[in-house]
C-alpha cells in the first residue's frame, strides 16, 4: 500500500511541476530559515556552556572616567589590569589580553591583513581552545617576550594554504613570529577571544610600558564558581577605589569606573554588534515572512488535494475508509516535505558555509551539526503532518458519490 | 440479494430541494442481470449509487444480503463495498497516475493480502479481459475500450458478488460496446455475478433479464 501511495505521490509531483516547485520552494525556504536559526541558537547556547571555564568568568572590558578636562569611555590599559586586577585574591585565575588589531602579514608576494591579539599565557588556560597542532605559548615565553605565535586554522589556510605552518615564521608589521600552535577557529566561543594570530602581550612594548589608565586591553577573571562573583566584584571595587586614590591627582580624575560583568552576559551582548544585529534581524524577518509560505502551503495542499476529488471518490468506492485516505495523503505530504527537508538541509549547509567563510559571524563557525539535523528533521516531520492534516481531514469527509463527479478519466 | 423499500432521495441545497428518487421498491435476486433505463435526470445513477452504498437514501430501506445498511458506519460500508461490490463507470474512473496493473490492484489494497497475491490476482483478471500485454501502460495510453476493460478488471479483481455498471458502454463505439457487454454477460452466466447496468441503449437492455424504467425519479416499469 505504501508503495502505491509513493507511486501516486511521485507521479503527482512530476505531473504538477509548477505546484511541486512552489511547494518545494515554500518548504525549503521555511526549513532553511528554521535550520539556520536553530544552528545560530545552538551556537549561542554552546558559548559559555555550563561547566566551561568561560561560564565562570567575569570580564573587565570597559572604563568610564570623568576628568577635570573631559570624559573618557575606553577599555582599560595593560597597566591597570596588571596592577589592580591581576593581584585580586578571590579569583582562581586572571588573563589579560588585548583587543584584536589589524596587522599586515607579508608572504612572498602579498600583504595580507589579519587580526592579531596580544595575550598572556593564562588566556589559553581560560579559553580552553583545543590545539590542532603544536601548543600555546607558556609563561616563560611571555616573560621573555618570545616572538612566538598561535594562529587559527583559517589564518593557516589563508597564509600557507595546504603547506605545513608549524615552526614557520610569520613576517608581520609587528615583527617576525615563529608559529608554535594552530587552533580551530570554529571552537572560539566568544568574539572577545577571536583573532587570526595570537602573540605574547609582552612583545608589544608600547602596551607594557603604557602608564595611562585607558588602553585597549581586557581581563578575564575566572572564579572557582559562579557564587563567588559577588565577592570578586567587591574586591575588584576596592582595587578600583585604590586606583582612584592613587591616580586622582596625577590624572586629574574625578571618577574612574571600571566595569566588571559576567562573561555570559558579555557574550549575549555581543549580538549587539552591528553585523550580528543585521544577521539576527534578517533571520527574524525571514521567520516572520516564512510563516506565510507555511500557511500558504496548507492552503495549496487543500486545493491540490481537493483537485484529486476524483481519485478520492474512486478509492472510497472501492473500499478505502476516511482513515485510510487520511493516512495516504499525510504520507504523500510527508514525502514531499522530506524531499524539501533534505534539500533545505543541503541549502542550509551551503548558506552557513558562505556565512562562515565571509566572516560575518566574528566569533567562529556556525555548525550545521547532528543536533541541528535532528531538530530540522523533527521540524520537517511536524511541518509535513501539520500542512497535510487539515486538507487530508477535509478530503476524507467527501462523500464518494460527490467526489466521483470530479473524475475525468 | 439487494432489496430497496420505499426508497426516496432528495438533494437539498440552501434554497432548492430536488427529488431524485421517489418510492422505489425493487428486489434484485442473486445472479440476476438487471438493466435500469430512463431519460437523463430520471435518477438512474442515483439509484445505482444507493444500491452500491456510495450514496445514502433520504428515506426508505436498503438491504444487502438481508442486512439493513441503515445506520452502518462509513467504515463498515466501505468494507462491505470492498468485499461485495464492483463498480464500472461510463468515464472509466481510472487513476491516471497509476499504471494498468496498479489500477486493477486498487480494491485489493484495502484487504489483508500480500503484494504478491495482489499482483497475481490482478494479472489473472487482466488476462481474462485480454489486457495482459498492457499491464505497464497508463490510462492515457489506452483506447476507450481498453480503459473500460481495465475498469472491469478492477471491478472483478476482488471477486465481488455484485457488479454495478453505470453506462459502461456510453463512451464507446458499437464494436467496443459489444466487447464490454460480452464480458459482462460472461461474468453473469459463468460466474453467477449479479449485475445491474444503467443504460440508454435499448439493445443492451434487451439482453438483460429484467429492465427497470425510471421517469422523474419514479419507477414506471
């Protein structure tokens, strides 16, 4: 019986190519938006996931100061973080690193712009990034300001292609760095950690020697557990009060407010970045618009199924009950939806490949992984049943004598 | 085998009531070959539909093999149709997306049978109507006469006790009409299948055991 239904479904779809294309377009676009949305949500959920070090981190990344001669909003300097944050007693660890900068990397015949980040060795402990090759630079390398670098797999691809990169030198506008490790960009869980090249912060003397209270550095403060956040913030505030006392006169400070907040909130706030606002805006709009095809598909299904009143009449005349016919039309609909689902998954994979490759999502790759596939499958099945059940029910109520009047041949 | 008592059928819309059948009383014994005649709109097809349980009377009683079908659920009626009745229509009513053998197998889909049994049975009846060479063809690739033979094969594939044929030769030329009538007559004579045929053709009606004439929904003979 199933074979018979599938034969009918395949020939029906082939015969009504226009309808099939419209239906498939509706299903594919709706499912693609859903699959991509689920992938983006999965990516968000994966960031700062429970149990990871990042989830028990506070981040210090903003300073607001009122001076006698003006007002400054900035990130703190290495000096502030080194002197007033690194020495906090409550946290388990403190990492200090810079924002990402554009740096030029010279290859044989090209100047390739890349994003560089200056970090200490603790950065690698907290970020917990897996290494594809090599190792992170250790404390000794940072202390000695060794010219060593970790690069992302994407940077490796751009700079070295398929050639091995470990142990090779990167010629940059900041100097020549020997590559000691390669990390997967897709595993970077927050935009604040994202860069193409990572080098010891001590190789930037301008940062180390800067005695200003504002700069371009960030600190990650890792607690033993989240319950400690309150006590860490209190200790942090004491240190900031001390900073204000010590620098009020030398820097003409009236106030100096250095903000400390949870890493999870910071990650959530990353979506306020213009590109992500754009991305999420587009996805949101598409979801709203794609609801229309979903509703339309149900309507199209009703008219398509009612067009087959003749077949319904024949089947009923020869002994099919309403329940059996409902089953048939739902199976046909599921079949169409599953074809759409498979094409949509392939389309989603292509879109995500393009999105990831274009770098519009700055904190890593959005994966269309097994979870997303399963969610999409569930959505597909639900969608197939949802859009088939109402027309099937209406169709199954048709009286055989009435339905037969719609038959031609 | 089929008994109708004081059967009346009224089609109602919001503004109009149409009396299609009035006070029909008839009995069709097992093995009979009956024809129903009358002008267009006299209620022939409605009567056949009621006899075949694909339409219900507005009033009156329909009995099939002694069982009153009134109050029967839609599912029970479907099961009874599947088991006892085969239908042949003027415009064939084949499913265009299925090939000949799949069309013929259709009534067997709603029985408990293996696919192999269904296929075997369908091939048997297709051989009987002389269409063994056309089993992979689609209805659109066949002539009218061939389509009607497929429809007859579908009607008899489940070995029903009754065949109801609504103008089975109405769309066919005389040679093909003769072919179809011979098949029906053979089924009646050799396999004792009860047959009721709606027809406008007096020469066809003359070959049946009994003629029922309708006029304006009433039985006049």
